[in-house]
């Protein structure tokens, strides 16, 4: 894996939101992944992780759904950081080239590969310590509208006043 010292840590601005308890990135979610992000020199977003037995399916093997959370979180956060908007996953396709194992270091790396027709297209890979790709993923995201935020997230007017700038973005 690349030397982390040459990479820029990223502060996710929504982590200060008291109602955000994201399973992927929030340090307040006691059972979540509490991912920390780094910005690579080429603009991609990355996160290093060692999964514990808490996230296993079969003994010693990380549950595929948990790994899907990792790549979905990374791709969604990249969109939020680069485009200033929050988006819902519309599709998530993941190909496991080999099982991820508990206790080993991995790096997930995400990039935005397209914007248009009201959606954003992303890709992410998970790499083993020797830079071997063990998982490939692609996804599409749709920007969240204010009415969706109110309906699905239960945001009130005070919430909208603080984070409303993340909603109602149009993507070509």
C-alpha cells in the first residue's frame, strides 16, 4: 500500500451533525466502521481498514455486506466532498475476486467516473497489502432532494437550515 504520510487526511464536515450516525463513517456509531478517509495525490478518496471478527460471516472471513458498506461509503463520501451534495445509492455492483479476511489490512480507493443524466457514476477497488485487487465495485448515485431528506431522514427546519446546501443539486 502507498505511504500514508504523503496523503492528506479528510475531515468529513457532516460528522459534526448530531443526528448523523452513519454506519460507515460516524465515530458516534458504536457498531459502525468509523472509517477515516484520505485524499490521494490523484484526487481519489481512500480508506485503510482492518476488519475484526465483529464483521465476520464465516470464521475469519469478512461479511460481503460489510465490505459493500465500505465501498458504498467511500464512493458516496467522494461525491459529497467533490460535488458538495448528498446522494442516495441507486445501484451498487460488487465483484469479489477473493474473500476478504479478518485481521488483514486493506485499502479501499474510490473515484468518480461520470456525471450526467441526473446521476453520478463511481468506481471503487479494495486492495490487499500487496496492492492486489481483491474487490471491484461500481455504483450510481442520485442527488437527494429536500423533500426526500424530510421524508426519509425526518429532517426538520433547523436541520435544513444547517445542511440544506447538500440537497437539490442537478446533475447534467
